[in-house]
C-alpha cells in the first residue's frame, strides 16, 4: 500500500489554479522526485502535503489517515517533515543541541527525559553518523558550511520522527562535492524514510530518484523512470513552453 496518496487535489489562489486535479502516490522508502517547469505547482504541492497551505478540494491520505484538513503541526506529529529552503536551525546552539530541540518536538510523554538524554550529545550520535556530522556534534551551528547546515536540518527531521520528508530544491547553492554527499545521504535515508524531492539538477535526480512525477500547470503531466520521463514528448514540449 502507498504511504501517501494524493487524489484530485486542488488549490486556487484568487482564481489561479496552482494545483488543479493532481493525483499521485508514494510508497514507503521511495525517493520520488517532483519535476516541472517554473510555476508548475511543485512547491505548492509540498505546502499542501505538509499543511502550510490548505487545499480547496481533493484528498491526501498518509498511512491510511485523511490529513488534508489537519493543521500543519498535527501532520508533523503524524510523521510528515518539511525542509524549507531557508534553514531553520538555531545558529547559536551546537549541532547536538539543535537535535535535542528537534527531539523535544516529538509527540508523546517522554519529552523531558529525551531532552535530558540528548543534552549531553550522546543520544544524537546515531543520527549524526547517518548524515556524516558526528565530528561536528559540539560545533555551533552558525559555524557550519551551507551543505552541513542543510544536512543538520535533515537530521532534525529524523530526530523529530518524521517518516515522510519533503524537500524543495535541497541541493540549491551546494558545491558539487556537497551535492554528491547529499545524494549518498538520501540513498541511505531511504532505507528507513520516504522522500519527496523537488529538484532541478538532473544529474542529481538521476542518482537518487526511484520514480519521477512531472507536473505542469498544476496537474500530473507524466510519471515513471528517468528514461521514461526524458523520452516523453509531453514533457519535452512543457519544458520548451509549447
Ligand atoms: P513551482 O514550485 O512549480 O515553481 P509554485 O507552486 O511555487 O510553482 O507556484 C505555482 C503557481 O501558483 C505560480 O503561478 C505561483 O505564482 C502561484 N502561487 C504560489 N503560491 C502562491 C500564493 N501564496 N498566492 C498566490 N499565488 C501563488
Ligand atoms: Mg518552487
């Protein structure tokens, strides 16, 4: 069964149909790359899934629960995490302390205990190892490079128990090395997490995507493997603006 199912999703912005009858689904552990020309509705789709924007019609089911009418914090508690383009790390706190803050956002009653356990940095180590920041646990986040800051944000989403992680242009501004490292992190993360990634860097998409959904004018234009997408005539003409 799919982890996330989007059915006939709609949102209007004062008459502009930014998302107009969108259908797609994502399986657990899948990396789905969301492509499409500027203005296609990709960022709005992520907003609709995480609850930053409320849809005007349609349904979004996450692990069997209808979530399209839930507030953003409730969806976060169910396990949907959104990484925004502007990082939301606490620059004056250390890397481990940032994870501690993220951990305390988890649902449940053990907040105080987990915060205590993480405050010495040891409980943060397994998550930091997964994203290669273990040597930076006691570094102040404000001293991290651009790429490291992005990875810390992903670590914070893992720490707050997100199982579905939404990312909008995660490699923007990264060096070639950072982009390569990000692809490795994504592949490893997909062993336990589902990712929906809006991305323009096609060589990155080629490395990480299990499946691709192409949007145009708020609807699904095509879906499939990278080979299927690259040879699709509708996709070619959408990018040429026909
Ligand atoms: P993409 O991420 O694919 O480039 P967006 O989802 O950002 O596209 O935008 C889709 C369309 O919706 C665009 O025409 C954009 O101008 C419009 N749009 C996005 N957000 C808003 C908003 N909050 N208010 C009005 N129009 C918006
Ligand atoms: Mg966008």
